[in-house]
C-alpha cells in the first residue's frame, strides 16, 4: 500500500476496500452521531433551565397569593388546620378554608416538582428550594388530608413524612400529642 506518492491516483489505487467504506460512510456517520449527542445535551440543558424558570414562577405566584390573602401563611391559621366551623358557618369562613386547601395543594405540588427535578434525591432538593420552610408552615394540612397518599407517589409521601419526622426530632415541629 502506497501512502505517499507523487500522483494522488497512485495512493487511492492501493487503499483497501474498508478504507473506502470508512471514508464514504464512517466519517459522515461519526459526524452525525456527534451532532446528535450535542443536540441532545443542548436540549436537555434547555429543558432543565425551562423547568427551573417555571418553578420560579410558581414560587412567585405563591408569594403573590400569600400577600393577597395573608391568612395563608399566618402561624395561627396554618397550625390550627383543620379548623372547626363557626356557628353559624359563614361564607367567608368557607372561602378561606377552600382557599387554604387549594393553596396547600399548590405548595406541595411545587415541592413535588422540585423533588422530581432533583431526581428524587433529598440531598439535591435543598439546592432548589427551601422545602423545610414550606413544610414547617403547612405540615398540619399535609398530615390531616388523607387524599395526599392517593394523589402523590408513595416515595414522595415518604420523603415529606420523613422531613416532618426529622423536624419533630429537632424540635422544630411539635409532637402530635402536644398539638391537640
């Protein structure tokens, strides 16, 4: 096989068949594969960035709602869940209760989305969101609403329950017996 020659036709004449196939198909195939990998990585990065932005918007919406309806983040209201109805039940009481119930769904949906974004790894979620702040404020709702175990994945429910247990051990949340 001649690799160097005065006439380029002499070099091509002596190259094996596999080299011709590699040159014609292999090099473009490698280029396509590299392009596909780079495109995939760029798309993954863009999707992740978009999810972060979306969750930031959800958190901002929660802040707006808390400013508009201050009882949603008041200690006495959150810690007193579920509230006994007044006698007689007022329309305002029903609206506040329903608003808080929906707000808490919104809060735990946001925590769930962050948990998914953190690849379901508890050690990664704190980098995305201060979940303990939200759980500390709204754990009474989480524990009282049995529907949560039906609407969220069991490993997410275990994660939230584990955070509540840790906060109880640390004395940040009262033990259930002390609350009532």
